[in-house]
C-alpha cells in the first residue's frame, strides 16, 4: 500500500516534468531525463519523510 502510493506519486512527478519539458520544447529529451534523475531521490525522500511523520503522529496519538 505504502509503496504503491510512493510509486504513484513518483509517476505523477515524472509525468509533470515530462509535460513541462514537452511544453517548453527547448529542453532536450536528455535534459528532461537528467532532471527526472536529479529530482527523483528528493521526491522519494520527501514522500518517505511525509509517511514517516504520519506514522509518528498515529503512534503518538495512540
């Protein structure tokens, strides 16, 4: 469940980056994928941190 949500969020971000690149059309395909590669770890970290905070709040409330 958790990994499915993370995977969906990652796909959404990748899609957003691709759409941006497509709209600009100045960005080459190579640069688009390097952008995705650069932002992916950041997105994963943020997503995991978000879920960890949620889990922490649930534990504290219990």
